[in-house]
């Protein structure tokens, strides 16, 4: 469902992704591990369409369509979701109102009517409870002053609300406490099905032990240098990248 | 408690301009001279706020000259929540007696090709408060000028201006004069400039020699939504005294690309993301309105005009 071919991407004239090839099949869970600065977030940002990421060459097809020619918002409406490594703060807009608007943006693109306020609240309560997010967090401004872990939980909540078909998680597990890691893993496992694909960027084995990826890729210096099954993650955990 | 609706009377100044008001405590005389509506409004004996709401029908240019006198210990709210389609010229002179409170709420939307001016001078006596809220869209040419004279101890000015402009020109002048000791002024101004708009704000604070124990805050912020739009913020301070607590800041800049990308990554198209961003930028300001009814109007105004 996602095919990355010979992708070269530079940021501020610095070549970061170097001839990257990666293919994710429908329903599969892929993990990417790699040292700091190797370009993992750059893949995530490029796929989501962040401005100022220059694709020098290469192609990405998502469900058979050319992903790179689309606007970031269209990619989201097509089913791509990126959980940010560093979620952004939006002062002045409450989380509840923001969450409702993103849900409605997706409904609108499917020609559905805006969600009923009562129904939204019910869903929000239910999903927040699963992730152990207190409801009063939703009356605060989006991510503003949230703790590191709260921001990450809010990313998982958005992922859960938007029902995406391709989920890219950029170090969502970093900064989560033991319980939060477990509930995040549970949320991921619940969303896991034969239609949904995951690309999970992580530094730690712990999350992968809960969710058991189908493939593990080792990323170094802008491209994949090794691919294996989940045992590769254990090997890295013990031996490091060198 | 707010003045009850059923007490309010209607007065027609012309066939296009009228007002709803609390007749028990508000006395109005009016005359029309050369198309210009002259009003004399005096407010007496009102512990709970008396309210006057302007109702405009847009069949003529709006030209009003008002003299307002809020007597001591009285409380008055003037609400102008109109979408103007013709030129407007509104001149107001307000005198606030000891211990009185005046709240002015202007939620105005102007038509692009019109010219609009609002000139207000307000003089405050001992222990009086003026809360001044102005929301405007700008137009071909819009000029807002407010002069505040803090004439006596514990007089207090709280002012907020919001400009949401789209291909418009909007000049704003605020001139606050601390002429007595122990007076306070607190003013914030926020402008969103889009579509080749040009918005300016000149915020002047003057503190006289003898005015010890003065508190004066002023903050102005501009948000530029495209490269052809301008915001000019000019704070001018003239402080002739050492015993003053003063904070003043002015900043303008573009929308944060990281935030807009974050919103886009959630499926929100550019125009909607910008609207949400603007709402966030202005909402800080809305929370400063303590009257919940007016706060709701302010929120509605922002959503409708951004
Ligand atoms: N805007 C930028 N300007 C210059 N260099 C950048 C920019 N953004 C990223 N880089 C560089 O690109 C390289 C890859 O960064 P990236 O964020 O993709 O790494 P990462 O693998 O996600 O690292 P980490 O594990 O620390 O999150 C780094 O050397 C980084 O400094
Ligand atoms: Mg990273």
C-alpha cells in the first residue's frame, strides 16, 4: 500500500534520505530503528508533506496514487496519519474544539454531516478513558503546556479518532511512562487489522515487545541497511548499531 | 444582574437609525441636522448597568455625534453590533462621573468599499472605569481614534481592539493621558492583516509630572497572513514621573508554519487551518471580556469574520 522507491530528500540543501527503498504491505506492522540523526523523522515528515523538504528524486505511491504530488491535508484525508515526535502547541484553541474539527474535516471529505455534539462527547470520553486521558485536558489549549507524555497520548487519541489506513508513529513511545506505554500499545493492537498499516519509529524494544512487528528495518545514514523480523530488534537492543 | 429586556424602550432617531434602551435610567434627546444625528445621552441612578443598543438599517450613511454623560455611581453599556454597508462617521464625547462605569462594545463589520471613522474622547473622574472593546474588519478606509483623559484618582481604562482585515485599510490611534496620580490604564490591540491589508496602531501613553502611583500596560500584536499585508505598531511613551509601573510591548509576525503543517497533517485544508490559527491568536483577547454575554458575541464575531 506504500511504496518508496529510490527516494532522495534534502533539508536546507543537506541530503538526508539517500536512495531509500521501502515497501509496506496492507495490514503489516513495520518498525524502524536507527541512531539519532539518521533520518527517521525525515522519512515521516517527507511522507506527511512537510514544507521545505525537497524531494530531489524518487517516488512514493500510496494506495497506487502518487503521494508526493498531494498537499499535506489531502494525504491525511486519504488515510495517512503521522503521530509527531514533537507535537505542536496551538494556543487559543481548546483541544476539544480542535479534535472535533479534525474529525469533521475527515467526515466532510467523505460527504458525511458534521458529528453531533453529544455523540462526539461520548466517543471522546470513551477513547480518552482507554488512554487514561483526563477529560479536563480537552478544555485546555491544544498541547499547550501539556507534559511530554500527555502530548504523546494526545497524538494517539487523534490517531484513534481519525481512523487512518497508514499510521506513522515517530517515537510515540519516548516519554511515556510504563502504564501509558501499555495503554498506547493496547490502542495500537486494537487498531491493528488486515487493512491498516503501521510504520513505527522507535529506539526501544519495549513497545515492539507489546505490538510484535512483522518487519524491523535498521536505518543508518539516510537509508535502510538491514531488514529482518522482530528478533532484529532484540539484537539491536543488546548489541547497539555498531 | 443585567437590565431586563422588557424594560427596554425603542426610540427612532431617523428612519434608518434607532436605539433600544432602558428608559428608567437613560435620558436621550436627539436632533437631526444636515443628515447628522445629534444625541445627548445621560445616565442616572443605575446601580445595575443600563443598556443602549444601536439599531442601524443601512439605508443611509451613518453620521452620529453623541454626547454622553454617565452620572456619578451610575453604570452604562453602549452596544453597537452592526454590519454597516454605507459610510459611517461616529463621534462621541463621554464624561464619566465619580464612581461610574461605562462599557462600550463595538462589533462592527464594514463593507469593503466604504469609509468609516470613529472618534471618541472619554474623560474619567475619580473611581470611574471605562471598558472599551472594539472589533472591526476595516474597509477601504477605517480610522479609529480614542482619546482617554484619566483626570482623577483611581480612574481606570481597560481597552481592547481587534482588527480582522481583508484587503482593507485600518488606522487606529489610542491616546491615553494620565493626568492624575493613582490612575490605571491597560490596553491590548491585536490585528490580523490579510489580502494586501494595511493596519496601523499608534498607542500613545502620556504620564504627567505629578502622577505618582501610575499603572499603565499596553500590548499590541500583529499577525501577517500573507506577504503583501502590513501591520505597523507604534507605541509612544511619554513618562514624566518615576513612580510608574509600566509594561509595553509590540510585536508582529507571520503565522507559524509548524502549526499550519500540524493542522494540515490532520486533514485541515489551508484556508481552514489559517482560520483556526487566527481564532487562536485572537482568543487570548476574548477571555479578557468579563461579561459572558459579550464574550460570546466576541467569539461569534471572530468566527464569522476570520
Ligand atoms: N531543518 C533542518 N535543517 C538542517 N538540518 C536538518 C533539519 N532538519 C533535520 N536536519 C538534519 O537531518 C538529519 C536527520 O534528522 P532526523 O530528525 O530525520 O533524525 P532522526 O533519525 O529522526 O533522529 P532522532 O532519533 O534523534 O529523532 C539530522 O542530522 C538533522 O540535524
Ligand atoms: Mg526523529
